[in-house]
């Protein structure tokens, strides 16, 4: 997981911002699941904090763009959420050892969106 800087955020399209946030949100859920299950390594605990901060950075940029365009809060999110397709989640595979439970969790999360 990499830290987003201002230049990266400014260069991203609105759709890329929303998709990056949604992917990080999924990753955060997986990390929390792994932490509760006890499968999160000590060196990976920092990923929780990093994911939360990256989500905050992305949301801050989204809100700034929405205000500049005179849009309502979360308008961009609502607009691009339907085009989001989750990437193959390595974190989920690690959490459940690549079993079918991971795919079941991903399907449930996609259905809830």
C-alpha cells in the first residue's frame, strides 16, 4: 500500500479517485477481518492506519472537487460507484488461505453495494 501525495491525487480523474477509495475501503475491511481472526502479522498492523489515512486523503480531494463543481456531498461517489469492479484482492486470499470463503466474502460485499 502506497501513500498518496498531492500530485498523484491532482492527476487522478474523478472516477479513479472514487475507485481507489472503494478499493481501499474493501482492503480495510479485509485487514480488520484478518486482525479479528488473528491472521494479521505484526508488521502488517500499520497497514490499517495507512489505509485509513489514504481513504481520508482521497475523500478530502473528492470533497474539494465536489465543492469546486458546485455538486452535493458524495455526488461523485454516487456517480461512479456503479462502475467499480474490485481488483483481485491479495489481502482476502491471505486472510482465508485462498479458500472459497474469500470469494464468498467478495460476492457478499459486491451485493451490498
